[in-house]
C-alpha cells in the first residue's frame, strides 16, 4: 500500500463518516459492491475516474483535494456548520433524478428571486 492510496482512503473514510454515511450507503450511490468501496478506503484498489468524479459530488470536495497527498484529518476539523449543511444538501441533491434536480433548481431560483 503506497502513501497516496492511504491518503485517499483516509480522506474517503473521514468524509463518509463526517456525513454519517456507511460504506454501503456510498457503494449504493456509486452503484458498486460494498466490498469494492471498502477496498477504496483501505487502499487495496483505487477508484476509476468515473467513481472519483462521483465521489467528489457525493462529498462536495474537489478532485485535486482527493488526490493530493495531504491527510484526510483536516477535512472535518475546519468545517463550519454551514459547510456541513452544504455538503449534506449536495449529497441529497445528488441522489435525486435529473428531472427532480431541475424542479428543485427552478423552485430555488423562484425563492431567491422573490427574496430580492
């Protein structure tokens, strides 16, 4: 296991736990087997680019962050309650169908326009 895999796995685990998700929850969102996702966290295997892209969407982080050599420990330590809320919103949004995403965006636009 090299350092990069350990760092990526640590970040995935920290982000997942910070959002209150299980490995199965994340695996289900990725449409993969739980054991495959577990291997990502333990550094046995690395996610492919499509899975990495989806992971950035689930956790609301940048791909550069996931692939950097920094440890994952700082992910949650700097979070404000607003960061946590935003990440949870993004996670839930990503679970919606494309049609429901469009409806929600339209509703949010109307609300923000009315608030001005």
